[in-house]
């Protein structure tokens, strides 16, 4: 009972903050560990350095555990800070000075710490939430420290801490939105970050009764005007500089006298292959009427494509239509893939077509997928099966490569519509 009367000797929520830091470190470590199993952003055709297996799933689980630790540490920290008095502020600054200081701090943090988020994006997908979480907590710490140092004192340490979390989250959300929607103006991210923190702090102060709503509104208009002025001015300066480099400093190319025309030697101009004439068919092709092959394998920037060709051996014209069903097996086991309609030109869903095949004629449809490179099994033989409406699966000849589809469980493959010819 003696120990129950002893005062609490702790100077702050050290243990609680430690839980948050441990969660951040776990998230960062999982993101770094997932890097060798993630295809390179610069050369996605090379695939990841190592086969993924279940490693990426484990890294995502660690990311979730780390985030749970971060949130638990924040909840415990907030509970502890409610019982702690706020540090005294001897010379608090006026509201406008606090807003300006917050804007400058946000711009500086984005310019410095934002590089760590960029590294996380380039490392791996699991590193993205780790980078954003670290970005948020650094913002929160900066706003909290600023509020405690220069603003009017609160009754406890909790309000400044909560203001840091909320305003910091607003800054991170604004940066992410700008980076996604305004990808051609990433240089303006520090300005956006600083303006978002200033606006968030104004809104927080107005909601808490620290300043009048009219003052907050005037301050918000000033922040928006200043941010827009900086963005427009710097954008205009960049454009003027580009025009000067491209126009004034570039010497004019010398004008050469005209040369006498020389008759060109005749050359063979490749003619486009004619579109097959439509075939009128009233009967659907049966699986036994068709033989299957795959040709035209292509790859570019991590995206793969191949044409699946059906050749008719029926005694009369028949047709194929809709989107055929496909199954890809490897080592005797069907891969768990998501199949959806698509086209090689983009993510839009094309219209299904009916294509008639004369005896001996061909029709084809494309398959498009995002390759997993070295993460896929390149040695175990694969089998592609095509299923027409109401028919049995038919096996497609894939050529000499045992496993031409660099796909893994969980991958997505798009199936295009039928078209005449191979």
C-alpha cells in the first residue's frame, strides 16, 4: 500500500510513444523486405529479383500489424496526455504568426521528408503505407511542437497533440490528392502541403473557439491567395525559362539552297492485309469443329498479350460470339486468376462480336495481362483451356515454351472479343 501513494515518476508517455515508434519501424521494415519481390518501376519487364511465393502476403500482414501498433500507441498516448499539464508558453504569438509558421513548416517537411515517401513508392507496394504513416506522424509532431511553443497554453497537453494528428492528416491527404490528380505539377507539393497545414490549423482553432470564424475565414482566403500566387508565379517563370532556352538562346538552323529533284527508285510498299470478308453462319461452332493455337506473343512495359486462334474444320460455316471462358493450369492445378473483358488498347470494356468462320477459316481473340516476371514459375508446364458457351473445354497449343504466361495466383487476365482472322 505504500507504493500506491508514491507519485508517478514518469515525465511523459514514454512507453506509449515507444509502441508507436515500434509500429512505424515494423511497417518500414516490411516495406523494405518486400522490395526484392516487387517488379522494378523503371524496367517492369525484368520482373522482381526473387520469386514472391507467400512473401508479399506476409509483408502485408506485417504492415497491418505495424499500423495497429501505431494506432494503439496513439490511443494510449492520448489517454496519458489528458492527465498531463501543458508546458507553459511565456510569449505566445498571434494567430496569424502561428498560421504562417505552420505553412512554412509544412512546406519544409514536404521538401525534406517527402523524399522518403517517394522512396517508399519506388521500393514496393507495402512500403507505401509505411511512408505515408511516417509522413503523417512527422507532420503531427511538427504541428504539435509548434502549437505548444508559440500558441496560447491549453489546460493539458492533449489538445495540442490532437491538433497535430488532425491537421497533419489534412496535410498528407492534400499532398496525396495533388500528387494523384496534378501529376504534371509535383514541384508545387511543398506549397500545397504548407497551405493545407495552415488551413487545417485555422479550421481547428475556429472549431475550438481560439479565434473567431470571421478571422478564420479571412485567414483562409489569405492562405489560398498566397498559395495560388506562388504556384502561378513559379509556373510562369518555368514557362518563360523554357521559352528562352528554346527560342532566344537556340541559334537558327542554316538555310540550305534547294537541291535538284532526283527521281526516287521504285520500292516495294507493304500493303495492309485485307480484312476477311464476313461469313454468314447460322450455327454456333462446336468444340470438336475447332483446333486452337496461340501466336503473336508480345510484351511492353510489363504488359503481355497473345492472340488465341481458332481454326474451323467444320463442313459448313459456323460462328463464335461473346467472350470465351479461359482457364490456365500449371502443373495440373488451375491458377486462381481473375478474368474480365478487356482490350489491348486500354481498360475499356469492348463490345462482344459474332464472327462467322468458313470451313478452314480462322477467328481469334486477345489475352492481355500484367506480367509477374521472375516471380512466376517459368519451368512447370502450363495448359490453356478455352470454353465456348455450352461446350466442353478445349486445349490450346502454346508452342515450345513450357510456361509462356508469367502469371501467379491472384493475377488478372483480360479477355478480348472475337475478331476475324488470326
